[in-house]
C-alpha cells in the first residue's frame, strides 16, 4: 500500500539524461519505487499522463528567512515547484542578532510586521523558524554582514583584532548550530566596508565544517570582473567551495563586459575548489533604494542614513557628485535615467508603489534626486525598488552556461498576505515557471533536461545533497508534476502577486502541498541539517 502513486508521467530524474516514461510510488515520505507499470494500491493516485515529473526545485538564492517568519505558509515559491530554499543570502541573516544588527532587523527587515526579534543566536533563530512549520524545506546560511553588525555595527573600517576574533567566534557558533555556509553582500552595509582578508578569515572557519561561501559580489557593473575574481580568490585562499550570487552584468554602460565575464566563468570551472553561479531569469534587479546612492551614505545604519540624507549640505554634495561624475554616480543604480528606478515597497505612501522615481517627480513637480531622497527620508530608508539595469541577450547567454543554476533572489509570500499590498519584483512568483515556459519551451534557450537539471540535480550536487534534487528509490519525495504545454509565469513588474500556471502537483517530504494548482493545508517543510 503506497501513500501516493504518480502514474503515466514522463520522468526527469534530476540528471541530464533524457526523460523516461515511468511511474513513481511514495511511502513514508520517500520514494518507494520507480518503474514503468507499477502495480499496487495507493491512498492517492495522481494521473500524470502528458505531464513531466521532476524532483522538487531547489532555490539556490532566497531571502525567505524574513518572509517565512512572518507567514510560514507563504506559497509563492511552492506554487512554482520549489520544495527547498537556501536562505540567509547577500550577507543578511536574521541570526545571530546582537547589538545594532538586532535593532536593524526590527527597524527594517521586520518593520510593519508582528515579528519580534527575541532570538539572539543563530540556533535560536532556526528553532523559531522551524517551530513555525515552514511550507518548504530550508537550508540556512549565516550572513557576514549580520556578523559584522553584531560585533561593531555599521562602520566603515576594518575590525580590530578582538573584533575579528569575536566575528570568527560567531561564525563558528552559527556553523555549529546549523548553518551550511557563509554569505556576503559586498555592496550593502556593512559588508561593503569589509576587505578580502577579513572574508578569507571567516571563510576559513566555514571550511572547518565543510561549508561553502556564497557572495553577492562587490559590484555587478563596472567592477563586476574584479568582484567575481575576489570571490574566487576567497574560495581558493580559504579552500572552500564558492557560489557567486545572481550572476549578471548590470548597468548599460558595462553590458559589453559580457565576453570577459563569461571567460571568467569558464576559468572558474578549472579552479581547485568547486565554483557555481546562480541567476534569476529577468533583465531587472531589485534592492533597497538606498543602494542606488554612494557607499558613504550608508555609514551608521538606517537612522544615521536618514538624518544624513535630510541634511541640505549632504544633498548638495550628492548633486555635485551626480553632475561632476555622472557615470560613477549612475553606476550604483545601473539604469539610464530616473524612470529605470521603480518603487516597489514604500510604507509611508503606498500610492507611489509601482511608479518610477521619474514618474513620482513629475507628479510632484519636484527634482528627481530630491524626490528619491525624500522617499528615503520619509521611510527611514526602508524603501525598495526594481532597477531595469540588464541586457536581455546577456541574460540568455549566462543562462546557458553549465555552471549556472536557477535562483530567484525572492521571497516566499502569499498573494493575500502581508506583502500582498506591496509591489515587488515578479521573481518571487515567476522565476522557475519562467525558465521552463518562456526560456525553454518557447524560446529554446535551454533544453528540457538542461532546465530541469539547473533546478534540481546541479544545485543538489553543489550543496552536497544526495537524497534531494533527484528521483530514485530511497530519496526524499520532493516531487513536481507540471504540464509542459501550459507552464508559464504570470507575475509582472506592475502586477507581481500572480501565481504561475501549469505547476499542477507538488510534494514536500512525501506530502501533497499543491494539488491541481492549489495549495493544500499541508506545511511539511523542515530546516535541513548540514550534510556533515
């Protein structure tokens, strides 16, 4: 007696091998049998005729560590076929939470929510997240920026010897408490103020636990080549695997660097440590609005930045920098003009969400720079944006490389949940179906085996997972059934809260979490322990 029998489907096993007609049986959370014409009774039968059956998708780059604390049933990733998310990316993790970082978490990341930052250690955060019974499986990273801010705040300087010692101790504790690796966000405060040697020291702690280093590198525009080289250097010096986050060439002035970047990606394949890359399938990024300004405006944290940006003399300095060094100034945003900066989350004035800075300036009959600064001051620097900063041919070229995997850089949220009133990047709802429907079926950028492998077997291999990201007897039954003729994303930059089509059934740990394209009441996700 099986729990679930998926019959008559075309099965991709998570390798790059061509699919085969096969039935898949599930019992006690794991795959019990795989064969053509399986016999036996089952409590639930899924007829997958004409459908593709694949391992559950692994989202290599997610920020759901924040959203799943607020609404653990946030299903925007699950409805895409995602069964496992890697959280704690870009140097930001909710744990550990000491000193200024605890204050920043409450003021910014968990602002306007019911979540109270009562945890302190990384392990305490994981315990609270696990107790909420998340809707997907979780692989947590500890953030370098979080560790730095815990020890000495948001300061533009190197750590003193005792501070570096404290940072290494926090890293060691987080790894011992369940972190799979260390992430960095080197364009964000406080990571932007770090240097390579500091990161090598912390990555060396990660090596002791068999972890890896994931990095939002130190620039994705004019400095993208040196930034990627730094990530590779850190991995080689610390002897840890490297994952370069959301690989791209951002900024229209630097789109022509794509040949050099791809040569560097090719070189990474021959490194003495494993190197992988992730990418989201859009030609626009999303970040804090503060990140479009020069680094010196971030010092001290959100409140210090708010006071600074309200100062007329500071505004004069910014205007002077914009006029005297426009290429350098606009490199932070990477857009061609103010209309390329779309406001997505602005709590004080929701009516501005979904409008560009240029559009808001015209509505208010104000200067665009002053408009941007006023938005930041009004929100105490808690405003997010989408930046139309990339070139579609480059997106496609990066996608085709064998070391590049799929990562959303988004959140698990609900269309009618706490984020439902906010504009946001469509990647939180559309990443994986967009790769499958738009880029694979319609545009033929990838083949079906390539696309599925980039979402399953390849990330599993990069993470050291042996019983997820694959379909074989004994593996955990994280399974997706989708219609190759119908699968497509529907989320847009102005209407992001739209679930995809064609992802018909999703199993998480052998339980049906999506049935007939509708979320069930099952929350079967767990915080996964590192493979040590």
